[in-house]
């Protein structure tokens, strides 16, 4: 049977029955298409254990996949093939015995406090053509650095999700389809107020909180990507949006935030995910060393 037809059924099942996000479906589609193209597979019956092994060996040796990339591709393909077994398109999962590489235990990359402040300064002082861009872009980067929000969550923010009076941001269906409420600092609230004044001046009425400059629609993923590239070049600081998220987490710990509260703010399902920031924050660990009882001897 044509694997493209089966794959589309799998995407629909994952989206409408399992309730997976569109980003997850996109990852499934990219993996399955890549696997089929590399192994010249058009029919589901052509998939076997050797072809699956060849695919992952190629990725590891020719595409230089790290352990995390390998696991991501493997997880996507396994879920699809497991569904195919469940729906009786194939009798067994040919990816079941694929050996998984050990995941490297790396500290999350982050910016220093000084670099984070420099980045905000560059964003504000960049020679924009329009004042609206200055306040909007500064508000975007301030939101990343002062809240740890993910890029997709920021772009999906609605105007009604941001409550400056109550100093809170509502994240609707973030990663893992979870809602959460983020507290807002006074510094962030000040930046968002200035942006809202500019938004109102230009009569932006789109439901999205962060609006596009030229059209009355929400700021796009492409626009955010271009903005990051522009500020990265202007500042000379190598950063990604996810690196800003790591920066928020480590700075919060260094400021005295407890791990449980940070876990809730980050939207982690398991607090173990949050504990990695304890090792990434030497200042926080150093402050804890002062609690050793022999220090007073």
C-alpha cells in the first residue's frame, strides 16, 4: 500500500485523535519523508529492519547527527511504525531493536547577565526605520529574557493573554498542550506598556499581542527569525531564542528563585528537567556553599 496515503492517515490520527500539536505533526512529516526519500520507499511493505538501520547509520555517520538528533528522528519513526502495526499495515515494528546512543549530558547554553543586558541595549538602540519597531522588538526580547517564554508561545500570545495590571501572562496550550500563567516583572511590564502605546497609535487591532509592522496581523515566525539574525549581527552575541530561555532560568536561580517555582514558570512536566539549571549556575551553587556549618569555624 502507498506509504504516502498511510502517512496522511497517521498525521490526521495524531492531530485529531491524539491531539498532538501542529509542530509535532510537522516533525513526523519531515522524518517520514526524509526516511522514504533516502531509502527509495514508496510502499509500506518495503520497510524492513535493514533499511531502518541503514537510515540511522547514514544519519549518524554522514549527517553528523548528535545523540539528541538521533533520538528525535528515532522517536518520530518509531511512533509512526508502531501505529502502522496497530492498524495492521505491517506485522511488526522494524525499528524496535535499533540501538539508541547515550544522550550527552551538556549544560544548557546561556548568556551572562552582562550579555543579556547588552542584548537589550542593542535591540533598543538599533537604527530602525519606524518607532513602532523599536518598542515592539524591545518588548519581544524583554519578554524572552524576563519570562523564559518559548518562541512559539510568544508568537501565539493573544492580546487578551497579557494582563499588565495584574502582572501576568497567560500561556494557552504551550508545549505538551499545557496552559500556564507566568508572573510579569515590573521591568517587563514597563516595556510592554510602551509597546502597547505604539500599537494603539498605529491602530493595530489583530488578536495577536505582537503585531506585524506593515499589516494588521500577528508577528510571524519568519519575521522573528529575521529579527534574531539582525540583532545577532549587530550585537556580535551568538544567541538563539532557546538560549535566552536558558538565560532566564539560570538568572532566576542566581537571584534566589526556588527550583519548584522555576519549574512551573518554565512549563516543565518533570522537575528533573529543571534541575539541570542548578549545575549551569555557578553563582547559585557558590551561594549554597556558604551554608556549610564548618564555614564558621
